C-alpha cells in the first residue's frame, strides 16, 4: 500500500508525534513492505513556526530506514502580527478567531496541500492538532479523493489550543479518527463526532527495548551517583512544568538529602528558565540536579532503569507516553 504520513516534525526533530510517526512508518515498511512517505517540515522545534530563530534542516527529500521523508520550508515571518490578530480576536470572541489562532500556530506551508493531492497515496494519516498542517492534509486528501485518518492527540485542558470549532469540523470530515484514550473519545463524542468513526489505540512502547536496560551503566555514564533518582523526562517547554518540580524538591531533599533530580529531554523554550531556577538553589542542592539535553534516544531506557521514580507534572498531555516507558522498566510514576 502507498501511505502518506503528514506530521509537523520528523527525526532528528524530537517529540512524541515525531517518534510515533517514525516508529509507525518504519514498522509499516519492514513488516508489510508498504511504500511510506512522510511530509513534514524543516523545523527542529515547533517554536520555529511562530518566529523563533534557530537552525533548521535542509529542504528536500531523503530516505531514512526505508521511509521517504519530504521536508517542506516554513514561512515564519509576521509572527507578532499573527499573534496580535489571534489574541485580539479571541479576547473579543470575534468570528474566525479559531482560524487566526491556527494560522498563528502554523506551520505555514504554501505548497503542501497541492503536494498531498498529487501524492498518489492510497491513504493519508495526519497528526496532530491544533497545528495547521492537519487542514492541509484534509484539504489535499479530499481534493484527490484519498481516505484520511486523523490522530489528533487532543489536549482537553488547553483551551487556547483546542477550543476551536474548526478542529471538530475537520474531525467530522475525516474518514476515521484514532483516539489515544477513552477519555479523548468521549470528549470528541460530546462535540458531535460519530463514535463509530473513532478507534481507541493507546500509545505503546516496544517492551523488548526496556527489558534489558542497564541502569548501572547509565548512572556511571552520566555521573548520577548511587542515591535515589527522581526522573522527569520530556522536552523542556513550559507545559511540562519542570518549574513546579524544582519548587517541590527542597522538601524532598530535607527528607532524602542524597536524592537526585534528573531532568532529561530536548532543549526547548523553557530551558533557560530551568537553568535560572537551578542556579537559585543553594549550592549543595544545585549539585543534586542533573540536566541532560544531548543524549541519544537509545539511552532513555537505561536512564529510566537507573531511576527510582518518574514524575511528570505536565497538565497538558493527550496520553503521556513517558508513563508507559517508565512502566516498561517497572518504575512507579507520579503525574
């Protein structure tokens, strides 16, 4: 089968959607010999869509583990104007404020819709809302008469991002929808989505990757010591709420002076703030915090195996795949 996946980022861009699409694409190629193409962007980080400066990947087509990856350039200028229009329209509850928020979020890719329509795919799979490429996927697929499947990963608590009528109108037009949880399915049904269109497929991990993870090796490699480790794994952005975790750690250190906080994940919009918070701690406690940003994905199982507990204070997750990863290492979690 000729399959087209549409996603906002693809490795080496780091994130849950990126990893999900990578694993899905490569498994379809290796297990079923499907012809899989991914349409994505040049961005390493979504913040690039709304004007953040930084390196980007080259535009063009490459093959990665049997998957054809087409990276499209993104127009990310006029971000302040886009933000201003979206903010004012939303505050005043003006018509089409949901569209203005989506245009602000991006990614603005002027030729993706036509490329999807001309892709020759037999099915299109797109993830995730509230980003603009979901509508490119829907429009392009509909134009060419190609069935489309959404995995929206709805973050129900995020009203700015997901209280948008256009999201649920798009889901109604899709041929099928994958919900990560029963909660997400029920939430969509309340918006009038036909439950027969929705299939629940929870996020999962390859258990074999975690069964033989070497925690002792990770402790030695990253100088984590021999004390208890509290791990917080995820991209360093505001919604992960690592600041809340750092605020709570002094109470932990009073009871467990040798406890170590491990913050492991790609750099993001909150990285500098995290460093500032750590620098405000007493020197003795600063030494009990390890921040890892540049480590191979293959080290994640060992880091979890080295830890005694995973804490994920984020309130904006559709599923929270880090929990499944920790459970695969038989570790308790707090969320």
